[in-house]
């Protein structure tokens, strides 16, 4: 069957000396997902190595792309 995934806000935080992401934003309830560094600005989710996060500096902002199960979800830094 088909799955629909919709993620509109993700918050990247520091947690236990490492990066983590919290879907719903920095202040959203629930646990953050720890990120494990692959190389440079590429990370994967500690619980699922198919969930890859790539960060890229872009002017004054930082862009992030989440690649998961064959789909790419781009994010941009909010003001």
C-alpha cells in the first residue's frame, strides 16, 4: 500500500553533546531522535540508518534534506 508522510517542522537541538532532531519543532513534546554523524554534514537517525539527514550551508541559512525510504524532504532554516 501507499504511505503518506507529512513533516512540516523539524527542530535540530543539542542533546547529550550530539545533534538530535525533534519533529514538530524545538519546543515540541516528545523525545528527540539522536543523530549519528556519517561524515561532514551528513547524519543518520540512531534508530534507523535509512533515515539520512544532510545539512548544507546556503547564504545566511542552513538547508537540510531528509532522505527516507526513497523520498527526499527538504527543510530550510526558519527566521
